[in-house]
């Protein structure tokens, strides 16, 4: 190969490398914030797991979303701690990022599944190995998924999830990054894997009634630091709950994150628990 060809090849490889998807910086920001929190853990769990998974991440400044994240973290931690003694032996975490719950809430006979973008999961897998938690052993089962394209039900089936057994599905801070159709597809896929006794815990980005949703999304994105991971779905609370119903979930309870006493701004984040309801049977409903 001549010198010019080598230079052209090097330039091509550099351009390919620049286009390669990187691990989620938003996911890292969430993990770094959680590493500073005092949180519960099970007797067999690792209370230091989050800090160790974050080792080497670039530090961040303070975020105005911290109070909302603290409220969310508390809510979802409590859902896991309630599910384990109730006999649920499968926990599925959607958009898991650098979530540490599989290590923090490790319990005999309980299996954790994590679905997220392949680029983020590759980094997570490396970090799990560094903290001596095998992603195929005592740690979580990692299942790469792009929620804009992949069928989450098929991904779960291929990863060993048992649709005959009750599951706790955690969908935290994820739906805001998907468009409406993708939200319904994902929630419907989870419903298809949800045996009787399953529960869905989900956080929903909301705005007050009377505001145009597209405008709310545009304003919210203009204030965010990470333009590479834009928000797509912010809806009034009633519209979000109706979306859950279309996907086959019946709401049990909902609470504004502001009600958890962390200083979260009212009306911006709704935390919901639901159980399997009517099954979606037509593709038109899923696409709508």
C-alpha cells in the first residue's frame, strides 16, 4: 500500500470512529448523581455498587434536574424492595444505562434483565467485569436493544426471560426519549411478556393542560445540556395515562415526583405503577 493510500485509509477509519455510537452521557450523568445518594440495599446486595460502576467517568456539575432524579430513584428503589418479598423473581430494567440495582438489590433466586443501546451496554459490560460482577452470572443479564427499532418482547425472549412468571418492569426516564408510536410499541411488548402478578413502574414527563406538547418538547430541549439525546415525548398526565391503557396496562397508582419531598418541580414528572390489563390485539392500536 502506498503512502497516499495509507493516509486515505487512516482518514476513513477516523471518520468511521467518529460516527461510532458512544455510551450514553445522560446515563452516566444519572449514575454519577446516584453515586452520591444514600440508598437502601438487600442483605446480599452491594451498597457501593453505583460508585464503583462510575469509576473513571468524567465528573459533572450540578443539574437542575437533580431533585426530580432523587425522587425517581427513591420511587423505583421502593418498587424493587416491595416486589422481592412479594415473590417476584424477575426484574426487567428498560433503558438501564449504568443502573446498579441488579447488584444493590441482589437476592437469591432473583434474575435481573437490562435492556439498553448496544454502545452503552458494551461500556456497562466492561465496568461490570471491572467490579468483578459477571454480566452472565450474579450480575444482570444484558440484552442490547434499540427501542426505536427492536422488538423488546423478542429481545427478552431471546435473553431467557420467562413470560410465564411474574415480572417487575422498570421503565425509568426512558419514554421521554422515544416518540409516541415507539412508546406504545415498547409498552405493548412488555405487556406481551407480562404474566399475571406482573407490575410496571414507569416515569412520565408531563406538562400542564392547555400547553402544546410539541412546544413543550422544544422548550425543554433548548434548556438541556445534551443535545445528542433529545427529549421527544412530553404530554399532559391524562394523555400519558391513556397511552398506557392503549398499550394494555391498567394504572394502579400515580404520584407527582414533587410529592416525594425532594424539591422536584410540580407537574413535570409523574411516577406510575400499573398491572397487566386488556391485551392489545391489532397492529393499528400499536402503531397509533
